[in-house]
């Protein structure tokens, strides 16, 4: 009886993995009222914020960070806290179809109906994928969440402690009257440096479109009003011909965009490499490296699955997270076609022919001499002295000179001599072209 039950539970584990970060919506529960940590309460007090003030969420895959911004007393959004993301899956780029393990990118409103206090992953809220933009582009998928348990199959996953604070911040903002909390999900921080690096990525046009809303927020510190038009995101579109943004803000945003574009052009002109980042399956913030790569033990549903799968040491969360994929990303230089650049073959080094070596000469073990084309000829017999003439008489005259080297060493080129001002044609070195 135990074996069939374990098989059923294992099948359920597999179905959960294939479905992505699927969560059960079972109505409100006590976890919905989980308290914020004293740290978050203290940060709000320091910045003059209240629990009921509106919030806005921004996430960045490449940097693996999630920011929570909250309205301050001046009505502008200010950064409350940056949370390191414990796990996201897939690659840089938007979610396209169900099962691709991609975490969404875009602008998503989170309403009270999307909050799930009974999540299998401690607490969670649904991002609302697919939104209007995604549907226009035929994208499919469901149950794309921000949740706990440090595990992802297309979601942004935090630790249980982190998601408890984030969930509470969203809940209290909604309770204060915010109809929907905007989540801005980006592949990376929208800097000129990142745009230059990723300039040949097939998603670059989409990312530049996302940057328009990011630029507005970073200049105005106000939530952009998001719609769609012509298959693109549109931000702060006029209503009945009336501008929704002041002229001063519009000019400031345009100036930022022009400066960023000029910086990208400058970086490219000065040889900034274009790269493609390839992940084995997503990543996590460096602060989590060296710790457990997947949730161990678990609680609730996870512990049930782990017990049923006692023959397999991993839990359902470890199955979804693919812990072996962490830290396996590659940074590949690419060309304008987006394909990896081929490494150039090493250029040959030109070495001139070595002059024929004269007769063998006796050398001390510490002496290494290269034959020189302009070296003096072997001394004549009358220049050798008595000892030299005696050696010559027995056919060993070559041992009397030190201007030659053994034949075996004559094939080993050495650097040219310095200091005597004479050209050395026996060893010519041509540096490789730059």
C-alpha cells in the first residue's frame, strides 16, 4: 500500500514540476496576516512611510535583485528595501510559452485576487501573466508567481522570510486602497553599459521598449500608466488628447534617454564587447552562493513529497530548482548576427633563418651563445697561439675558439644581444599584428 501511495505522490511531484510554479488557491488563511519583520517596520519609520502607503516592485534577473519602493510623504516613490532573489529560472528574455521555465518580463498589476496565503511555497502572489501585451503576442502560461521556498520553474523565488515581508507590504498597500500593485520585471538594470553589452540580443527591441517605462519611473519617481499600442507597451499616453505628464518631466525623461543612447554609442565606438549570457537554468543573488542551493527538508507539502520520495534524496523544491545549474552561466562574445565570435587563429611569428654554425667549440656549462651572421671568422692558425696551433696539428683546432656553439644549440634562437649597436640578422622577431 505504501509503494502505490509513494508512486502517486511522486507523479504529483512531476506534474507540479512540469506545470511551473503552480499554486493551490484555497481561500484566505492565517498566513495572510503574517506580520512584517521589525527591520521593515523600522525602515518605514525612518523614511516617513506608513504600512498603508502604495508600493511598487521592480525585479532584475541578471543582478538577481527585487526592489520594493513605497510612496513617501512628498507623494513620490522612494526605495524601501532591495531583496536579493534566491532563485529565478530560465534565461534573460520574456516568457513565451508554458513550460519554457522563463520568468516573465514586463509590467504586471497585482490585485488582491492574486494573493495566495495558502501557497505550497509559504506565501505567494500571482504576477498576472499573461497580461494584455503577452496575449497580443500569443504568449502562454499560468501560475507565474513571486513566492518563497527558494525554488523556481518560471517564478521569482525568495526565501520564506523575505516573501513574508514582501507579501505583507503588498497586502497592507492593497488594504490602504491601492487597487493593484505594479511589478516591473526587467532582464537587467536598464543602464547604457548593459544595453551595449546586449545590443545584438534578439530581444533588444523589446528591452528598449521596457526601458521607456523604467526611464520615466527613475526620473519622476511616479508609477507609469501602462497600456499597449501597436504591439508595444505604451507609457502615459495622452487621454483624449490631453497630456498625462507635465512638460518638465517629459523633457527630463527625453534628456535621460538621449544621454543613455549617446553613452551606448560611445561604448560601442570604443570597443565595448557584445555578449550573450547563457544560463544553465537561471540564477540567484551572489549572497546565496556557498549556502544550500535548494530548499532542504521543507514544510507542509514539501515534507510530504520528501517523505514519499524517500528513495530519492531531493524534495520537490530541489527538483524544480535544478541546484546543479547554479553558477554555470557563460558570457559569450557575439557578433552583429548574434552568433558567437570565432577565435582568431594565432598569427605566425616570423623567425629568420639562423646562420650556419661554425665548427664546434668548447663551452662552459653556464654559457649559451647564439651564432651571429656578423661574427668574426674562426681565428687563423697564427692567431691562435702556441696551444691553438698544437690542437690544430692534431685536428682539434675548433676547441680553441669561443665564438661558436655546439651544433645542437645552434637551432635554439635566443633574443638579440643589446648594447653593441650592431644589427643581429641571425634572430629576427616580428611581433604579431594588433
